[in-house]
C-alpha cells in the first residue's frame, strides 16, 4: 500500500517546495530619458511632402524636445535638411541635429524679440535619410499600415 501512496506524496512535496521557494527578482536597469524641454524648436517643411513637418515634430516630441512651431518653409526647394541655431547656442542645435541624424548645421542669428524658438529644422528632400519615411507614409496613409 505504501508503494501506491509514495509517488503522489513525493509529487505533492516537490510541488510544495517548488512553489514556496524564495524568489530572487532581478531589477532591470531603468532607462533614464533625458529631457530636452528647454530646447524650443521650429520645424519647417522644405520639400513639399504633405504632413512631413508634423511627422518630424512628433518624432522630436517623442525624444523629449519642445516643438513650438510646425509650418512650411519659404520654399519647397531645399535639397537637404538643415538645423539652424537661432540664438547663439550651438550645443542645442547639435543635440537636435544628432537626434535626427542631420549633418548640416549653421548659425543664423537675427535679432527678433518675438522669437521664442532657439533652433529651426528645415526638412529637405533628403527626409528619407532621417528614418521617417515609414512613419510619414503611415501617418499620411493609415489604411496602408498592414499592406505591403
């Protein structure tokens, strides 16, 4: 009779020991997101693709920047994207350029007491290099996300 009761008794004891063992939790390193809310940005569409300034602005906001203005540039003839330092703080323009992968950076300070943006991003015809082509296509054509 002991031969029939011993295997289930051992199974219960093993299950009890397994489920009552001490659990050691490994804490995952927390991602510290750096805030760039102090960097105020103007995004201008310089290539004519509908909704592109909004797409780039959304991406910058996701990265923690403060996007103030989304508009069209003075023309749609910009062959390359460019980041412009407007207030004499090239470090801020460098952070924005690095976040978007834009190599072209200039400083253009025009005294304007009403300007609140310190950095201007003009998105040119090379916008596909910024890694936003899929995002822009999805934003402009929400029904096409699943098809390819």
